[in-house]
């Protein structure tokens, strides 16, 4: 196995997909991270 980059700290492995291509077999990792997304600031003019 050749890992192209490390898995960042705090991420959780959600799914693994194994794919066969002409150039070989590949494993695609789908990661999950819980984050709080702030509400966008209001913009424009009020009615």
C-alpha cells in the first residue's frame, strides 16, 4: 500500500471504495469531520 497523504487528525473514516483501473487497484477513503458552520451574515436592504 502507498499512502499518498496522511489522514488528518480528528477525521473519522466513513466509507472505503476499492476500484480497479487499468493502472491497478485503488482504495478511495471517504472521511467525516463534525464542524459548526456559522450562519451567513445578512446582506442587502430590508423590505
